[in-house]
């Protein structure tokens, strides 16, 4: 649908028609009581396109309003109890334009049930990577004791919560594994084989050396934090990609951003762009601290960084919609189709300068920014909070 202007008609939370712009009456047609206060009509079009004037949603904007399928954030921390790596589900989900979040291993077997239960109470859809450490991010050195990896409990969790669990998470950097080296990753590899679930592997400071870590990853596994600027990253001092990265890409290993407080460097991202090593998925690694104080703030802020880097809008949006949905094997989350539940994100690209900050404290000034305006999910319109 990219490139056409269309009207989308929504009835009872479902997309009932998609027509060429101007041909439908009541272009977003609302029904259902929970939609009181939403506009009777307003025109929405596909990416790229525009919402026309009628606007009681508070989305009024000089810029065209785009619509995509609901954004998917492949790396968040959504277990509010845990500190520092935790937050309220809807704060990092629908209020930031993201209709589906994938928790990146906040919980292991001990608390995954509580995380999934929290997801059922929220407006945001929640999926999760299960931390191979039963304690999850209750501590931030969760793989420093191998006894915390309880293989039976991993399998029991998958049996109980398999609908929500999309993979296994192992954080393989020095502060997490301490003296365990790559041993937790070897165990994760075995668990992956036994359960059929792919791995999401966090990379960071050595030891273990990144050259020992990456070769253990297979097709469909995810490297998160692939643009981190630490000494042990995936590019050499001249900005050349390491051979282990090139090999991983040819094996079909998936590259995820996972911006976070410490894991996104403009310098590295610029080198990656020069070498055509773009992200498969763009994710935030958002939690309370980096949402409120930066440098993450929101998915829109992270997407704005990729526009600044020179990625086309369509590509940046695909990295949080179709490509994420494809990896998840849930194509319906990444499309706009008649008969599907309405799962949409409305956003603008504003010609307003913004200072973007990476995890190294480096700044870039961009002349445009993406702003999430609202989402439509579970039959309602939810307005996004935009940072002033
Ligand atoms: Zn994380």
C-alpha cells in the first residue's frame, strides 16, 4: 500500500474497508462506546500520506499524518517492579506509539508468569524473551552464577506461557556473566536446540571477546545492541565491520538496535550505514530511567535518529512493523488489511530541529523528527504523549 493515499474505515475495532482517498464516507468510522470523544470522521491514509483537517483527536498538525500498522518494539523492559531495568507497560507501549512490546528478558522462570499477567491488564500487547537465568533482572549480574540457569524451569515456563514467549534471552557481557565467560551462551544454545526457540543475545563489554560470542549465533538468533560503541563492539577502530559480523549476517543472524542507556553510538551507526549494514529491527531498550532522562525517551526519538542517519522513512518504519512482525512469525501485526483488528500507529514527520543524543553523549542536530500522535488498538484510540 506504500505510496497511495487511502481511507481506512474502522467498525467495532476492525478494519472494514480500505478505499482510495476520498471515496469512503466517514473515513475513520468509529463505533463502540469506548470511542466516545473520538472524531466521527477524519481521513487517514497509508504511508506516505496525510490526515486531512477534521481533527478532534488533538492530532491537528501542519504536517501530514501517516499511518502504519502498530509499531513493534523488540527490546523493552516492562516489568515495573525491577529497578533499574523496568517500567510500566503502557508508558513504554501505547503512550509512545508502540502497540506491541517484546520484553527482552526482564524475567526468567521465577517471574515470567507475573510479567505475562501484567501484559493482560495493559492496552499494549506484550510478548517476551525468557531470560535463561531464573532470577532475570532482579540482579544485573544474572548469569554470574551458573546455578541460576535452571534448565527444567526454562522448559516449564515455556510450557506454561508459550503463547507469550518468543525466544530466550542471554546477556553476554562482562558485568552480567562475570567469570562465567561464554558458558551461559553455550547453555543457551543447548536450550534453544531443545526448545526450538531462537536466542536474543545482548552484547557489550569484554570479556568474553565479541569474536568468541558471535560465532555461537545461528540463523534467526538476534544480536541486540549491534550499534554499541563500547571497546568490544562489532566494528574496528577504522569503522570496518569485523569478520564475525559479516559471517553472522550471511548466516541469517538478525541485527537489532536495542538503543538503551549505553548501547547506541552515532559513530558506529554511521560506520554501519557506510557499509550498508542496516538494522533488521529498530528497538529502544527503554525503561524508566532512559525514558525520563534520555538518551532513549521514546521509539519516535530512536526512529528520528535513523532518519538523521539517512535511512528512508519507509525503511525505518518497516524496521518497527513488517520486519519485526515477520521475525515474530505474526504477519498480522505488520499489515493493514480488511477484516483484521485495527492495530495502527499515527505519526508525523515534523520539520522542527531536534538535538539527538546517543549513548556516548554525542549529539547530532537533525532538521526533522518523527512524532507519534496516537494508536488504534483493542477498539480504541489512545493519544500519545509527545515530549516538549
Ligand atoms: Zn535491555
